[in-house]
């Protein structure tokens, strides 16, 4: 008979643990396999590479997760107090060595694999013909600047910043290179062409994030941080800020329009025409 | 008293209420004070998180205490900043270490008190003052700060022009944290000195309970980490008040105003902050690991599996915790090659954590498990630790962190592994040590109901946050209505909020149980759990100098449960071999 | 329940954590350092100050690494003229350490008068150093180097102020021991820990001085 006066050895908590942990494992597995709430499709080669690394990590951690939770449930159920004495054992040297080595190998292997995807994002430079776009974060909006026909960005002078006269970035009027610069609050870019973004900030730290690019990068005042990628799929994607930048952090939002080369050229022409007026 | 008589015996309890309960030098009173301070902080912290959850799902709900009853975006940021600061500093750092550690470390090592009782009292009152300053910041013009518990510069450095609460509120935040650093440093000196020099006869390092090891390593981390945060706070304060440029770069234009700073580095603040901040994570969890090992062993009626491996892994975690701070900064613009180094080191620190998990499972294996409330929380801890630890494997890889950084995924991860896991250890410690602290038992049935609600509840709250992170929901958003893909997540947030309401309500069971049992609980015997360590060898309530002058000698390791040949299934550490009853 | 001596069966526990006879105090440095005595051993104060110095060192290392990083950013870093009096101050502080060594030597010999004399000399030299530091500050101000003028100046003030405050604590400790206001410590322990702390601050100052001199 298992029923005892004190509930300490009762089977009820053991069974409850088994049920709760099994539900946890089952629901977690289901939600990951059914992809109920999931990443949007990646739109860059690097994004696909990162997704593969995600997959590898999901498999490894998933196996460990299932085994560990079920082992816990089983141990708790199997060794609930049923009146027999506990096995006296202090430990096992071989087991310690085994699981230390095993985890070390698995974890470091994952880390080394992940280094590849990271290197794709950060180590190689952009190709020389990449389209350069300057991204500026400011409380609480994004500004995107294109060099215009001359291919040169105009000088910026912090004293010239005045949103009320349409100069949120502080373009220096005395620099001819800045005359044809295009400044827009949304990001327009052509697909299948290398893009280089140069991230900067005017006031506090912001963070540029487009889910489909799988890239997030802080915009740090005082630094210009380049990132590069190539989009392979047209569409409109949301740009958000992911570093707390003040009370308007949550509505610091823009759209990234990935367009065909032809559409992009048309857009560029239109902007240049507007600038010329 | 003569100049150097050296009062080596201070066994007389102080007379007078104030000296006894307020400015007490007794480590047990100070420990209790810390626990009550933590309990006040956690109460406020939980109410704040309730406001967060309410606001996220019903943004127009009227909430008492806010202007027009509406939580504005800046109010929301104030609330999360205060929630994070209270929980990380005044609960997770304070209760497991300074609270339970203060109370039980001297008893577990057979010492009359902490080594430096006056410094101990000063640490508590400094911490108390820090809490008052922090809370006061909510009531100054401009209100509490909105820069988050990490207070990234330059948002935290440039003053009120960057947003509400960044004036006096932010200054008080920095002052509060600097005070807290001072209190923690003094406390660390006490813990280390006490453990090194006040162990009783026979208590070698390798016979110390794992709780003591946890507190000892944590004190090492606190000693080395809080000085760095203090330095960072001083520099930040100078940037704010004296126009220096440590963290503020040149050519900033905030709200249309050009600032006269030059050349500072926002990343410098992050490096200093996280050099403290990562060890801080382990300051919260190492005492919890010790407590959990202790409780698992007691109620499995088995020695801790791989005691030495447990000690070495604690030490390894402590050491490695100073080498991984960069993994908080993968997207900050730091050197990508150092990011790789930080990534590998972070994965390596997962190894000793995994060793601990395996050994906890090993402790359960072959045991005779008693499902007390304390044990339930300890088992729950292991489950949470596995879940929270595995999600860390993602964040340790910079390529994956690129996507998950600053999303709800991170919130889910650190709440499970650092917040809730440490809270579970505090609950386990409360149910386990309450009889020794107050001479009464807590109600076990209420404790078990409390456990099941909390255990299921926290999984319902924090698991879905991982899925929100997959979709890309950003943290620290006062409203998700500006971003299309976040609007679609409303039902998930609703589920999380409801889970949170239920789980928070269940905590009332604990409050009731705790305060009711102090007076009305079943009277506790000296050693209700049949434990082996020294705290169970002293009478209840514990006398003023713990052992009434009769200091024990330790003859064996801390977890001698179910030893073959012994009559009882536990052999207390202080029992001389000839006193051990033989089976048969 | 019969109380028996340890038998072979109980010797199972005789492995690592087993029922060995208790190790005596300090036998292998690992047997429970307090031993059986009921009070707080004097040794703990030495341990305490050693640990405290570790914490203080980390605090200064944080400032020093901030100094190095901030200087490495280049750009706006402007060197400043170090006040010449700092050389004199450094000499004074080194001399105070010498006086302290002499005081301790005489104390160990039991020469109470000589000890008090040299202890007072140390204290006075310490105060002189602080006065010298204040003069250095005034010279900096006179030369137009203010706290916020440049990062190099900011670090000069922060490092000297932080060190000065710690040294002020050292002077308080010197006075405390000199006046014999000790309660739990013996005079021997008091002089020992104060001298460790003082030499530590002395060494720290030499390091900071060289850092400022070479790195400004």
C-alpha cells in the first residue's frame, strides 16, 4: 500500500509532475514543429544560412530538452518514497567525465558552426559596387539617405539640424555634394543587388531591425556601423527599433520596400526630379 | 572598554527593542531584515509587472495612481525600469545571498556570528537607503527614469532633454545603485571573511554544505563585480552633473538641442555595466544552486551526487562569469572577432551548468523522494533551469542573437533561468528553513497548492514569450500597435496576461502562509526534516550566539544520508563517530 | 539505541567526506580555521582587509580600463601639464610608508614610545600628502584644466579624488589605532591591518601617478 499518513511519499505529486512535464514537452514540440508562431521567411542568402543554424540548434537543444524533462519526470515518479531505503551513492567519476566531455563537445561544435553565419554578416566586406544607403536613427523616426546621381554623400553639420525646414539630418547647404542627396523616411532598395547600410544615430542608441533580413544592429551615436546584404525577394518589410531610445521607442517604425531593379530606378528618378525642383 | 582587550565573547544579547530589532548586530536579525526588505521589493515589483501585463492587453484600462488613470508610454517605461531594478538588485541579489545567507551561513559553519557584525549592519542599512532613494525617484518632478534597468548611455546620460524622468529621476537611480554597490561590497567582505576564518573545528572546505559554497563563490563575484559598477555609476553621475564626456560622444542633437560634449563612448558604459552585469546573473543564481542541491539531497535522503563536481562547477561558473559579458553586446557594434570569443566562452560556461543539472538528476536517482513543499520547488527549479538554460544556447550564438536580441525571447529566457529559478530557490529555502527561523512549520498543504499554481503558471507566462520572440516582438514596447506583425500576437499576450494574473494571485497563498505560520504554524521540532547540517543541531529559536558557547566539532561531510550500517537515514555532521547509532 | 564506536561498515563513509577525526585548527589550512575557540580570531581582520583591498583594486581597475579605452578612442584627447608638486607628494607618501615600517618594527620590539612617534609621523605625512593633492588640484584649475575641460582632465580628477578618499579612510584608521580606540582588535592586529592598507594605497598611488604621467 502506498497510501501513508503523511503525504510526503504520495504518488500524487509524482504523477502530477509527470503530467505537467509531459504536457510541457508535448506542447513545446508541437508548437515548434507546427510552427504556429514562427519566423517570417528569410529574404537574403545570409538569412537562409542563419535559419540553418537555427535549425541545427533547435535539433540539439530539442533533444536535450525532451530527454532532460522526461528523465526528471521519470526519476521523480520512479524514486518517490515507497518505503524502501535510498541507494547510498556519492557519485560516479566516469559519468562526470562523460557528461562534461559530451556537453563541451556539443556546445563548442555549435559555437563553431554558428561562427560561419556570423562571419558572413560581419567579416567579409560588401562588394565594391554595393548600393550605399545611410540609415540614421533619431528620436523617434528613421531617416534614409541616398547619395543621388553624384554618388557622394553631402557633409552633415549637427548645427544645421532643423526638422521644421525639412532638414532632419543637418545637411550642410554649403557642400555641393549634398545638393542631390535623397532623404526619405522609408527604405527603398533594389533586389538582387548588394546593399550596404551605414548605420548612425543623431541622439541616443537605436537599433535597426528587419526580421526578414535576420539582421539587427545598434545605431550608436559617434559611430558609423556598416552592414551589408542582398535581398532576393521583392516586398514590403517592417523596420523597427530594438534598443530602448525613449518614450516613443515603440512607434519608431519604417517600411523597407524591396523593389525590382526597374522599379527602383524609376523611384530614384522621381526622387531626383523632386530634389531638382 | 580598554583599548585592546579584544572582546572575544559577545554572547550577551543586546537589551532594548531598537538595538535588538532595528540596529541589530545579530546576523539572524539582519538576515531577516534583508528577507523582509526583499519581500517588500518583490511585492512592489510584482504589482509593477501586473501593470505591465494589464497595459499590454488593455491599453485604455484605468489604473489607479497614473495621470488620468492612463498608463502613458513614459509611465510604461518607468514601470518596467523600476520593475527590473527592484527585482534584479533588491530581490534576486539580496534575498538568496544577504537574506538566507546571512541567517544560515554562520550557523552552518558553526560560527557565533558574521566576522564583522557592525559592517553587516551597515551593509543592510546602506541597502535600505538605496531602496528608499530608488523608490523616492518615482515621486520627484519628472518621475522615475525611463531608461531601463541597464540605463544605456547616452539616453541615461544627457538629462531631461532626452525624455521625461531622465532628469532627477535618473540621477536618483544612479545614486541608488551606487549605494547598493557599497552595501553589497561590505556584505561580500563579511561573507568571505566569515567563511574563510570562522569555520568550526573539523569543517574543512570540502565538508562545507553546498549552500555555503554557493554563498562563498557569490561573495567572490560580488566583491569583484560591484566595484566595477560603482566606478561606472560615478562616471555616469559626472557625465550627468559635471558635463564630463565619458559616455557622451560629440555632435549629438537631442530634441533639437546641440550638446557640448565630445568624444565619449556609449559602448564604454555597456562594457563596464555588463562586466558587472553578467557576474550579477550568477550572483542571483549561485546561492540558488546551493540551496537547491541542499534541499534535493535532504528530501531524496541521499548524498548530493558528485559533491566535488558540484564544488568545482560552482567555482568554474564563478571564474568564467567574468569572461562572457560581451554576449550582451553582440549587436552593439563591438568588434566581430571578440564577439566570437565571447560566444565560445559563453557556450563553455554552459558546461558547468550542465554538470550541475546532471548531478541534480543523479541526486534524485535511487533516492527516497519526500514531496515536501520545499522539495517540490527544488524539483521545479531543475525543470526551469533546463528550459531556461537551453534557450540560452541560442542567445550565446551571435548569428542567432542577431535575430533574438531584445525580443520577448530574451525576456522569456532570463525570467526562467534567473528570475523564476532564483525565486523558486527562495521559496524552497523559505519552506525548508522557516521552522528553524520562526519555530513553527509553514502549512505544507497550502505550500503544495502554491507550488502547483506557480510552477504551471510560470511556464504559461514565459514559454509563450519565446514564441513571441520567434515572430520578432520587441521588448520594452509600450504598445505593439504600431507594428503590423506584433498586432497579430495579441491573443498570445492575452494568454500570458491571464496566466500572470492567476500566478500572481496564487502568491497570496504564500504571503498568508508565511505570516500566519509565524505565530500559528504547527510548532517545529529541532530537526523536522532530519537534516544533517549544523543548523539542525541548534535549538529553536536559535540562541543569540547560535551555539550558546558550545561550538560543535564536525566529523564528516554535509550530506550523510542513508549511510549503510547506520540506524537512522541521516548522520548529522557534528555527531562523533562513537555516538552514531548502528543499525540492527 | 546502542551507541557504538565506528565500525567497519561505517567506514564506508571514510572516503572523501567521511568520518575522519576532525582536522585540527590550521593543520592543513583546511580543517575549520577557527578551531574550537568560541570567539572571533584576530586573523579574520587581516583576511577582511585583504579582501577589501581586492574589492578596492577592482574599483580602480575599472576606472583605469575606462581611462585606457577612452584614451584609445583618440580624437579629442588632449594632454595636460602634470602639476610638478605631484612628484613631491609621491615622495611624501613613500616616506610615510617608510615611517610606518619603522613604527611597526618598534612596536614589535615593544618600544611603545618609538612606535607612537613614528605612527604620528606617518599620520602627519599622510595629511601632508592630501594637502599636496589639493594644491595640485588648485594648480590644475589655475592652468585652466577643469573637470570637464577634456577627458584626460576628467580622469585626473576622478582618479586622484577616488584615491584621496580612500587615503582619508586610511588616515582615520591611523588616528583610530593611534588613539587606541580599538574594541575587538588587539593593537597588534590594528597596526598590522592599517599598515597593509596604507602600503596598498601607497603602491596604488605610484601606479596611478605613472599611469597619469605616461598616459595623459
